[in-house]
């Protein structure tokens, strides 16, 4: 539960990026405002935030990979590249059954966790490359890995605010891991699905009001109006109560402030896992005063959850089309386009 709260909080405390500006090309491929790569024939030059990697083509495709954060697992699963992974951190938080099977066969190592990585094990099983989010506290660890000849690539995909830009990282993994054609097909499918749902939502006259998240302590952290979640709600054809807000980071509010803003809403989404509404009230009895709690629909993000692992933070990172479809089905039950397809990541709280 704590892990899910942590991941969801990090998911909210993020900066915004501009819309996708270019398509797949033979020159510079733009993933987002912060990430792009160029294949100049001899070297692939990758720019990711403030970091730059110049990777000789002779080293590509990478054959062995280690991941220091589980949010990148989804890209490998989507491209069927799990067999390239030789090490992961905190495997207990990984949802993929295939990854766990490979771990059980001893072909993927547990290389530590977000508090401490097993440097000796990493160096003894030296991978071609390590992908990770950049964490300043691990600067010394990164230096050791680089000095031992390991390519270190920092990909802070959680900073992306455009859902399709986050999915577009598939193209980068395809380029570096020898799966370009497959990655292009996957991304094209995701983009087409997303745009189809967005178009359906734009044609609906019904735009229900939506509230997100729940209280942590004395504050309610709402995704800003320019955040990733706000974009999904808008594209799914609903009206987010913070739509006029210009922040891309989480906005803390008191219960009283949220109570006023949420007076006329029908849906409360992205609630953390709870057994039922009664359990939710044990955390904050004030929820019972809210109209949406009494008469609205409440949805959690734990439909694909196993022990401490939640697939919303794994495959959901890549499959923004499926996340959007969930929201569309929730907000527009009158539309039967996807009636035969069950919710993937969301589950109603009864």
C-alpha cells in the first residue's frame, strides 16, 4: 500500500511537456520536449533532459539490460524484450508474470532496491546498459557504474505530461534494442486507438464532473490542470474540477476547498485500493458529507493488482490508450462502443 501511495504521489509531482511535435523519421526522432535521438550512421546520439549519450552503432542493439526502476518494465513487456533483462530492482513490485518466471529461473537478478543497489552484483554480471530514472542521491553509484564501462541511460518518463509522448518511448527502446519495426507498429496502434477514443469523447454532449485522488493527512493533493491526469480526463470527455488550474504539479488543498469545488460532480477516480466505501470513511469520515460519495461513482486503480505490484504503474505507463478507454467507459456509460471490453486498470469502489 505504501509503495502504491509513493508511486502515485511521484506520478502527480511532475512537470508538463508540450504536445508531440514530430513523427517517426530517419533523422532526429523527437519523443517529447525533453527526449530525442539522432542516428547519424555511426553513432546514436540520445538527449534525455540534461543528459546526453553518444552510443556507437557497433554496440547496438544492446543484448543485456538492467533496470533500476520498475516503471520501465512495461516497455520491455510491450515489445516482448523481457529476455534481454538480466537484473531488476525491487522485483516484489513488478506485476509481469513473465518477468517473475524468468527471475525464478535465475536469469534475472535482484539487484537491490530504491534505498540501496547491489553494486557488486551489477558489476559481476556487467550488462551492456542500465536504464533508470535519475536520482541525485545515487550520483556516486552512477559514477562507479560508468567507470566500469556500463552505459547508463537516464529516462525520466514520469515527467512527461502528454500520454502519447510517454507511450512514444517505445520508439527509443526499439532503436536501442533492435526492435524498431515492432516498436513503430505498437506505437502507431496505441496512437490510433487513443485518437479514436478522444474523437468519440469529443462528440459527446455529456461532460460529467470529475474529482481525483483522496486526502493524505490534512491535505488533498489534486493533479494540476496541466497534469498528465488532467489531460486524460479531458481527452476522455469529462470536466475535471481543476481544469482551469495552470499547474502541472500536484496542488494541495484542504477538505473544505475540495468540498466546495466538488459540489456538482458525478465521478471520483484514482482512489487508492480499499475494500469498500466504509473502509474509505475510516480514513476520513468527512467524505460522507460529499455528494459524490453519496450518489456518485467511485473508482480505484487496482483492477490489476497482485501483492505489492500494480499494473497501472507498469503496462499502464505504456498503454495510455487502454487507460483512456477505461476513463471513457466510466464517464460515458451511455456509449456502447466498448461495451464488450471490461475495464483494464480501474475498479469500482462499492
